[in-house]
């Protein structure tokens, strides 16, 4: 990499984004160090075109083939991903392969089998109020020859919400756009995940805001797997129910994409090579052009002279953009994705297959002598590819994760020393479950848990007009550990006492 000092304005964007710190800015001009591997990160951010890449292989370097970047790594230097070093002309992985034994001290001890599941759930248990009193039920029993205690309460949680995952490539709206329920803002649209859109509903700021009652109701109804109509401001209308297909702008979405366009190129490369002379997989995130793509080149393809309108990332991979057309892009006629065709590489009669990453829509074209694309029927090989893509798509569905921060009532119901309960949970000496379902405890401070609502009995969640949502929370631990953290010894019931209570309650 070289620097055109006349064009360089010393903006430092290149040095900030260089993954290996190979660029410094001296006297308001960029300087390239020996560590440079020609990864091209600086080219992407330079606003003036002041950086000039090498076009020929650099002497004494080893070209890495582990990703499309193809770093050229000098002796004893490391690639952009920081994983490989050139040692005596060979690329060596910087970190050796680890066994489970090697990471056991980091993972920590798993919870003992005797405390992984509670004897009873908090569904129907009642709440702890005011917070300082013991939980409604604290039960001692023997599990696998170990004395165990489970404490249960239906906990009101102001710090709570649901994360809704919608499997679709359909655009829902701009990231951070407000999500509306009953004409009130209840959340926002988050960043997209692989093949899915994420809604964040609730959270303490919305629960304690002017729309708090509506927010609490929305969280509880979604967690209880009821069907709700939502609207993304400036975007799509939604009808969603956890466990079911989403309805987006009144259209039921039945399948999600098997992967982005680049993933499709890699997953089905042998079928793509047979399907047509050139194959384009349209995708709003990463669209692939097969003869340029690494998977195609590995199978011996050569570029056919087709250039796409989307922004090029690495060979054969193009960043798309969201829209209501093919593959969740703005493209309505698949031919419109093509910017130009170089007839020095292309030829009359050449076939071009364009498909979505779901295989739902696909079209085949033949190149005319004047460089136009004439639509033709899918060949048998093209149909086989499209069917294979479609058959490998999963059903599109709505999923939900309830997120809660265990505050006063949850902790006070277990112990008079809340910090000790927090420590016990993070050290796997206590296990927190929701309606008996396993949870994931977020690392760091506090007790913030995630639970898949489909593993919790329907209608186990509710809400109160404080406003807050209410979740059934259980804490299970060994009796000895429970007493060590200052548990409510005087409130412990034996199993016989619990049975008598249940008998009285009918």
C-alpha cells in the first residue's frame, strides 16, 4: 500500500480502522508500516482516494487463503484477522487447538445435577410483598442424596422485556425505528441477525414512561404467546405470535432464507456450477456473483463479464440494500441488478440464472448478440438448484426471549444478603429458572436472565399496573449453600409440609 501525499488530508480514518495498526499519521500525512498485509480496510474508509494498493504479489510474503481478503503476510508478521503468522514461509495458527481441559478453568464448574431443576415451580406461588419478607415457598428436599432447597416467587419485574426474533428477509423498517402497539410506542427495531429481524419490546425506560401500562401488557401477551398486531414506524405492519409464521404487510411468510447470497454460493457450489454459465443470488445483505466468488473460482470458473450495481465487498460478494423486491432488495426486475456486461468476456447464448436466497423466486436468461438478456425457461439443472435451495430453507417463525432483571422481591425472598445470592448464581452454586425452564444469566453485575418463552407454560407471565411484568422465578441450591448465604432458615418447609399445604389448597 502506498500513500498519495498530495491527496492525503490527515483525517486519521485509515489509522483508526487498520486492523493491525500498520498505519500512523505523521505531520498530517498517513504512513504505511511494514506490518501492512494489503487487506484493503484503509481503502474503504479513505475519503480522498489517497491510498494506492499493490496490484502485484509482494516479495517474501505468503498469501493467506483462509478468507476472501487474501492477506499478503510478510515474514514474522500477522494477518488482518490476527490468527495467522508467516513463519519461515508457512502460515502458522497463532493459538494452538484447545481441548476442553484447556478451557475448563475459564468455563468454571457446571451446576451440580442435584440443583439444575427445581422441585416445584413458581407458577401459582404468589408474590413476595413487601420485598423484605421470605418467598411464598421455600422447600427442602433430597435430590440425588443431597439436601436441596428451592425458593419460588412470582416476581414483579420493572426491568424486563422481550426480544422478538422474526425469521424473514422482508424489510421491516430502519434500525432503531419505534415499534407501535395500540398506537403507543412499546419498543424499537434492533439490528438484524442471521436471516432474522429482532424487535426489542419493553425495558425499564419504556415501562416507567408515559406508555408503561401498554408496554407491560404487550410484553406479557407476547410472552404468553398471544397474537398481536404491531407496526414499525415508517415500515412494515406486523401480525405476530410466538411459535407461528409471521404476517408482514398482510402476507404470511412461510420460509426463511438458507443463508445470505454468499453462503448460498458456498453451500451449493457444485449445483450452481451446473445450473448456468453465471448465477447471481440476490440478497439484501450479501449478494453473490458465482464466477467471481471464491467457491466458483475453487471449482474452476472464470468471470463472465457481468458487473453488478451493488457495492463490491470481496470477489463475488456484493453488499445489497433493503427493499421490497427480490431477496429483500429494491430490485423488482432481476435483470436490473446488472450494471453492465463486458462482451469481451460474455458471449451470445450465455445463460444467467438469478435466484433469491430462499429459492422462492428465480429466473433464467440468455444473452443476446446485442448484450441483452432474454428470459427463457429454467433448465433442469437450474430447477434442481433452485429446488435444493428452497428445500434447505427452514420454516419462518416468530421466537421470543423474555429478559428480566432480578431485583428486590426475587432476591429478598431468598436471602437477607442479596449480594451473596448474586455471587452464588454467577458461581453456579445456585440455579435460577423460570417456570422450571432453564435460563441464561448475563455475565457482569446483577442477575439479568434470558429465557425462551416457548419453554414456559402459556399464561405463566402476567403484568401489574405499577407497571411491571410478573414472571415465575425459582432459585435452587444445596441446603448448606443456602444457609451460608443467609437464607430464610425459619421459613423452610419440608416436603411433607409442602404436601400438606397442597392438600389444603386442593
